[in-house]
């Protein structure tokens, strides 16, 4: 399981609502609707072992 305030397929804009996630992922993943923070930019993603940056935050 992944818990996040945003989600997106590579190269697409981050989804910020349940409806956007369901549309982008065609209902293929379960989504639990809930409150999210007020951040506007996606979070940074790094490999914890190597430090490799996968997505700039």
C-alpha cells in the first residue's frame, strides 16, 4: 500500500482528488478518500539507500 497526498502516472499531472485518481488510473487501484494538506507541489521522491532523485519536490 502507498499513502500519499498526490498520485500520478509518469509524465502526467499529479492527481489531488479522488475523482482525478480514479480517472487517471481507470479505477484500477483502491482509493481511500480523506483530507490532505495544503501543499501545492508534489513531494520529492528519493531512493533511501542510494539517494537517487526520482522526482523533484
